[in-house]
C-alpha cells in the first residue's frame, strides 16, 4: 500500500496514448503495443524506430492514414526519450511523467539530448564542424576553432603571478570575418552554440547575437556567447509585474496588506499545529481610497486611448467602418466577425510579398482581411463596453468593468492593444547566454549575463531596428509602419527549476540609486516544442496539408505566433492525441526580468513616451564608459572573489580543450 501511495505522489501526469488511426493501422499499432509490453524499457525506443523505418520504406506521401500512423510512432519515440514512462493495462498504453524526471539537471539534459544529438547527424552540420576544427592557414599562421578556446595555462600563470587574468570585451556578430582567425563571426557564434545542451534552432523575428572575448590572449578567445530574440508573447509572471493583466489591476485596486505565515496549535488536538496566514493593512483607509482613485484616474483614460490608437492602426476601407465613430453598434461587430469567419476559410497557402510589398494590397489579402476584421470586431466590442461602463468617475467605471466577465474581457483587450506594440519592439528575451570553458570556472556566465544588459547592447539594438518596417503592423494598416525600437526590458528563464547560478544575485549599482538587477518573477511550467524532433514536425506538416487541401501554416507574417508550436499542436490533435498533455514540458523554470531604464514600467504601460536610461544611447563615450564599468564591476565583485574561494588553479588544470570540441559527437 505504501509503495502504491508513493507512486501516486510521484506521478505528475498520466495520459492514455491511443492515436485515432484507420482500422488497418490501428491493428498494426495494437500489435506494436503488445510487443512493447513484453520488451525491456531500454529497448522500446529502438523497436518503435524500427517499425517507423519499416513503414516509411513503402509509404506514399499522399496516403493520409499511413502518414498518421508514422506520426503516432514518431511522437512516441520523442516522448519515450523525454522521460515519459510506459505503462500497460489490458494491452493499452498509458504514458506517465514522474517528479524525479523533471527536477534533476542530468535528467533534463538527457531529455534534451536526443534532438541535440540528432542535429550532429545532419550532413551539413557535420561538414560545418569539420570545417571549423580543421587547421588551415590564415595570414601565414595555422588556425582552427581551437585557437578561440581560452588557454588554461595562460590563465593559471596570470592567477599565480597576480597579473590581470583577462580583459573582456563585447562584439556584435555581423556578416564580417574575425580579424584574428578569418572565420565568419556568425560561424564562430554558431559553433559554440552547438556546445549547448539545448538543440540549436534558428528563431524567426528580431535576433541579435554577441561574442564576449578576451583581448589578453592571442586570437582573443571566446569567454561566452549570448543572443537576444523576440519576447515570449504571454508570460503571466512578467505581465503581472509590468501591469498588463487583470490580476495586476485588481491588486492595485485592493488595499495593500502585509502577509506572513506562522504555525499555531489547534486546541483539542493534542498539540497538532497548522500553518496560518496573517494579514495586516499597511495603509490607512484614507490612503487606500486616495491611491485607488489616483490609479483609476491614470489608468482608465489610458485604456480608452489604447483602443482608439489600435483602431487607427487598422485599414478599414473595405470593412464598412468609419474610424471616428464614437458609439459603435453591436450589429457592426457581428458583421465583422462574419467577415473574419468567411476569410478564415480562404486563408490557405498564404504568401507575403516580402521584396517590395504594396501594403494596401497586402492588407486586402485573405489572411489580413480576416485579421483586420477580427481585430476591429474585438476593439469595437471593447469600445462599446467602455461606453456602457456604469458610474461618473473613472474609478467607478473601472470598478464596474472589473465586476463583470465582459468588462474584464474589454480591459484585457485594451491592455493587449498596447502590449503587442511594445512586446515586439521594446522588449527582448535573452535566448542564449553562457560562458565557454575554461572561462566558466572564472564565473564567465555572470559576465555574459551582465553584458547582455549593457549600454552597448541597448545602443546596438536601437540603431539596428530604428528604421525597420513592422511587417504585420504595415499589413494591418495598409501603409508603412515603423515602431519605436528603444530597448527598455529584457526577460529570460532558467533552464532548470532549481535556479540559475548565472543570474542569481546579479545586482550591479549604476549610480544615482539605480540598479541593474536580474529580478526573479516566479516560476513557469509552460509549453514548448523543443523535445519534438524535426521528423515529427515534417510528418505533421504533410498530414495537415493533406487534411486542409493546402498549407494553413506557412511561416509568413500574420498567420500567428510560433508556427512550430501551432504545427505540433494541430498535428497532435490530427492523430487524436490531446496536445496540451504532451506540449507541456514539465520542466519548471524560473522567470527573470531586467529593467533597462529608470522608467521601464511607465514606458511599457504607455504612461510616457520618454525613456530614461541614465546615459545617452547616442553618445559613444557614454556607451563605452558604461559598458566598461559593468566589466570592471564583474572583475572586482565576482572574478577576484572567485580566485580566493575555490581552488581555481586545480579546476583549470582539469580542463581539456577536447571537452569543448564537437568533432567526436
């Protein structure tokens, strides 16, 4: 009995795996299930792969039933490698995820290893690695990627003699070549990215890549790499903190209290103790009412402005709507939803003209007419709700909206109208960040994390994207749109649930009371596709194309965020598998955020259009000085302390260059 209870407590997810297949392939799957039941767990992935290979040898791409069977097998291989446990009862397969498969770092690395190792089997990747590792002549000197790996002996000598250990600097990756080795900077970044435990995948949208190098050694070896990419669209912990959620507004409209927990003995229970939550107000009733009134006076007009601004950004010439209409009618909303439904059916095999687009013509395409009609309908519904909000003051209206589901939906739409402008232009996520051995022993990860937030990066990003046309906004408006691109916020997540030694305790004083800090916002489990193989994605693509009579997911602007996620989600559903059960990655991650300006939150909310960095992003002297100050702080605060707290020389002596090289993968 105890073992049974323990097993239940360890299981965090359990799902039957019964794909919806034709009679012929259902019989094949049942035979395979019986075979797996009689097989040792370590051999199951191989048996499924053998069956997949057997079927694929005679499969026809136009045979939908066969493609579904192959996809069901491919998914099963992926899930088995992710750590899902196979259970059998009455010859039926159930997959189970246990607690001890999600917290352990080594097990998480193992779950990621299958897709990571698969990439090294690609001929193009293997050729690239061989090219980088093969010695060749550059400026009369033999060079290879080994030259870009730090020399441990030089580091040890500097430490023992009390000299400067390293001299870091930051270098943006461009199309140019490295002056020390002749390699393309992008190839250097790519090579070291392949050393990560997470598989390397290119990301759509805005991306900016960096090398952090050591100028004290020949060839300026790589201390670490990092990259910024588009922010995740929905992240509750982050959005609550900024003020972009209903819960954030409810919190501001509630009385502030101090909460603490203590244990109390329950009378009549022979000493049994329970945890009790105790709350005490930290503001008077008068202070609370004044603060709530001031908050509503500031927020409600902003929400109205958000909606009107969003409407002005939509081309309405073919939607039968006049933008200056103060009091829209529900009939207009219903007509727009009908248009959106009609054009949704027509939105297939979408293509964007990306060379010299006619924005008005792009706006009238099936895809964007559907998007414009749907978006305008939601905004007009919101405007109707705001017009009908009860009360005279902004505070009354806000409280009235918060009290009903329709009102909360309207507030949410108004918040999103602002958020979608900011999230694609003024915010980025740190999508790659870490040090390269042997600099990891010198806490190079801390340095790389700090430099991702440096004035140099802020300036580079702003100038790189300040004239970039917003593809989706331009197609929605029917004319060219260029968004403000001042970078004010960075977000990231840890790979593991236990926290990130790389981001923890980073608090760098910047003067004038300002602080560069990686703030821990909470934990997210979230959903992801990193564990699903390219073979699975390709099978889903074929299945959906056969089912839809064409491609609805074409990786073009405007179709929706995360094409890969939508592909796998729809693909799982197409074979009768509950998508949310297996897209949830069961790897809790800590959410971090970094405010890059003094007034980041006010800017992101839309209260101000000014950005206060505390330095001039157009002044090269300010940028260089501010970035070097971060490097100097890291050197004194972390590197020098590291040299006195661990046997760093021994750790460096244990380092081998071959541990970094990829040729043996």
